[in-house]
C-alpha cells in the first residue's frame, strides 16, 4: 500500500513546491539585513559547506555555479568553480559567475564587499539543531523549494527518531570530544555536543565552560571519560598519541580501547550544520552503542 502511494506523494510535493513559491520574497539574515529576491535564484554561490549541502539536499544542486574550497559533498559539486576560502574568496572569479544569490557565513565579513558589487547576499549559518531545521525551511523558501524543505526536515527528524528508538533504555557512556590536542573540546550545549547527546553519549565537559572551551589535560584525566572521540584524527592525531600523554593512560577510554579515530567523512558530517546531521548521529550512535546497531 505504501509503495502505491509513493508516486502520488512525490507529485504532491512537487506541486506544493511550485504553489508555495511567492516572489518577490524578503527574508532577514543572521546579521539583521533584509534580503530581497525578485525570483527564485537560478545561479547560486555557496561559500560554506553547510550551505552547499543544504542547497543540494533541497534538490537545487543544478543551480550552484560556485562553492568554497571545503565543499566536497555531494559528488555533484566536484566540477563546480572553487572560489577559495569562505573568509577570503576570489571576488573577481565570484563576480564573473554572475550569481543571483550568494550564501556566506555571517562571520566572514564578506556581505559588505559583495553587496557593494551589486550582488544579492544572504549572511548566515545555523549554529544549533533548531537553527539548522529553520535554515532548511528558510533556504527552501528562498529557492522556491518549500515542499522539498518540508521533506528534508521530515527525513532528518525521522533519522533522529530512529536512533532514539534503538537507544531506548541504554546507559550513556561518558564522552570527551577532542577538537585538537591542546585540547579544545565542545560543551554539551554546542551543536556537536547536542549530536553526542542524541547519539546516546554524556559529555564530560561542564556546560558552564561554554560551547568550545580549551580545558587543562588534567581536567580530562579527572573526568575519566569512557569514550574519547578524536575529531582531529584526520589531521594525524592517533589513539596511540592520546595514550602517550602524561596521565592519560589511566583514563577509562584508553584502558578499554575506546579512543575512537573519526574518519574525515564523519568529522565533516559532525561539523557541518546541514542535511547530514541525522547520518552524523547514526554514525556516532554506532560507535557509542555498537550492540544496538
């Protein structure tokens, strides 16, 4: 029965996508700027990987004409013009692409020079789980893809619900997330900290320290986490390096072989507030609770 209904559901989604699109459209970006689109943009530049991935997840990958150098997913973006770093793009190359919408990070400082060149610029990246879902809907409206945005929200929410169901009744292991060896880490209220919680982990970092604190190595030793997640593994940090740190050999995660070297793909999914957040939680949950997956 569900298979028989699927084509009709998809047709309805496409019909709604056209019906909901209303231009001109004015939205407010994360800097409080009003951004007006006279029509659904056909040529989009995305200067953050989360922007790129969300545009594609909304079914508008074919509208992208340029991306930042870190955008590497999905595979369709490989042939696009690469415009440098989000904070220092090649402005001449960007302007030459004649985009009718440029998506930039609100902290990049690029909204002013790009707007001065006559381009339509939206400055903003989601920082929390709630903001990520809101961004799906906002970008869906900007692209005239509201129905696709609703489907995306539903898909990701479904992925998270699936993880929650599998983890019902588990005892969360204590977790330390390492961003670099100094060590910088994440607090429980941060985006990554939220994903760790949804994956069935308990962050050992005190929320009072903030979202991205640098802690003393002795803090980690005293916290004695049962799992250490190395998001710096793609940059060469290994479980052996962690075990060799003064005092760290006695940490539960080291003793039990649960210093986990995350892959570049997993780190990308974790660090990009975008459509793969559900997959990021699934990957983390598999690492933290392999018996449930």
